[in-house]
C-alpha cells in the first residue's frame, strides 16, 4: 500500500512547488518531481479502472503508460526493461477487493 492509497490524490499534489519555495532545487530534479506528481495523479484517477483490468497486481504509471506485474520485483524488472528508473515511478498494489484500513 502506498501513501496514495491512504491519503488519496492530495498526498503529492502541489508538493513540487512547496519544496521549490523551501530549498533551491536543480531543474532536472524538480522536473522529475513534477513528473512523479503527474503520474501519481494519473494512477489515483484511474485506480478503479486499473483494479478491474489488473486485479491483485502491482501497477505503475509513467507518462500515461501503464506497466503491471504479479509481484513488485517483477514490476521493477518490467520497468527496467522499458529503460525506466523504477524508483522515480509511482506504483501500487491493486487488490481485487479494496483494503479496509483502520487506524
């Protein structure tokens, strides 16, 4: 479960601008952070569709493309084969039935 699962789309939304105001951030890092925000919003907004299409799988979204696999290790390999840095791409396990989290 990711922070997106618990907090929803507001978990990362607008954080790039906040970080930029607090500390100087190199443009290439800021661009990656903004891409992560964009991809996280996409993953969140498509969660139900993706859960229906890829139940009980790990799913990642990058530049509008969806990657999926049955385990997180397999997903990382899929991302690497696509030439992507797995650590900079939002990913989430999408259980067939939504998880109930009690705090």
